[in-house]
């Protein structure tokens, strides 16, 4: 069992990063920040003779080094315009490259962390829908969402306790990786 936390925020030490740290306190895991890597937009090569693959950026290395060995993956994103950040969206778009080359997505467990300033539990439900449906399509198991309302970079650090939905997610991760 190995746990990977992927931070989709451009703030490397912001709320999403802190939420991931707090969710996984005492649970061995690896963290990576998508902002530290070059990720190019996906190209749709389906109607061309070009391979559905781009070896000119860091995507393949991320998938081979971090994603492939992980059994449990926590995706974290701030809410940007009521959706996920571009960083996470570009990363997920590129899953189509991996899918096209038989990457072993199946049976990985995916957890989602969302941080937003404007009622994210009501207004950012589209993020959960997108991740859940993507997991279904790739035969991964979507295990739930933890949502926190926060804006300033220290807001999550200043929370006395995490919301109940995050605590539930933490219990699930512990049970699944026991
Ligand atoms: C470009 C941009 C767009 C944002 N759009 C939203 C939004 O649509 N809804 C929302 O609730 N918060 C929005 N926010 C606020 C962030 O979600 C919030 O500040 C969050 O805590 C940032 O997390 P981070 O510190 O991990 O980057 C936006 C912030 C930025 C910079």
C-alpha cells in the first residue's frame, strides 16, 4: 500500500497543501505539487497517425514514478471559478494519454480534497462529479470528498479541527491501507 497526495494548487504551502498534510498526519505518504512540474495540454491524436503521447514534459515521469506505484491517491484542488484548477485539469486530461497506452489505473482508490472561499460544498459540486465520473471511466474507486471553506493562505492551518467530511475521509484512508 502506498499513498500519494497530489496538490493541484499553485500555492505550494497554501490551504490545499495544509489540508493534505493534516488529512494524512501520521499516515506515511508522498506529496507532490503539480506546480513543480511542466505539464502540457493534452493533444487529441485520435484521428491522426501520431501517438497519443507527449514525451516533451514531465507527465510520463510523474505517472511512472509516483502514480503507478500508489494504491491510494488523494487529489487536492482549490476551487477556481467553481471548478478545479488548471493544473489538476491538465493533469487529468493527460490521463487519456496513459489510458491509450494501457496504464494500470484500475482499482486505485481516489480521494478528493476541495478548498474554496465561496460555499464550496454547494457551489463546487461539479468538481466531485468530474472526478467521480472519471474514476468510473478508468475503473478506479472513488472514495469521497473532503471540503473546507478557506481563503487566506493560513486559513486551513488555523482550523482547530477539520470538518467531519475530512475526518471521514481520513478514517477511510486508514481502513483501506491497513
Ligand atoms: C483565480 C482564482 C479563482 C478562484 N475562484 C474561486 C471560486 O470560484 N470559488 C471559490 O469558492 N473560491 C475561489 N477562489 C478562492 C480559492 O479557492 C481559495 O483562496 C483557496 O483557499 C485557495 O487554496 P490554496 O491556498 O490551496 O491555493 C479562487 C481563487 C483564485 C486565485
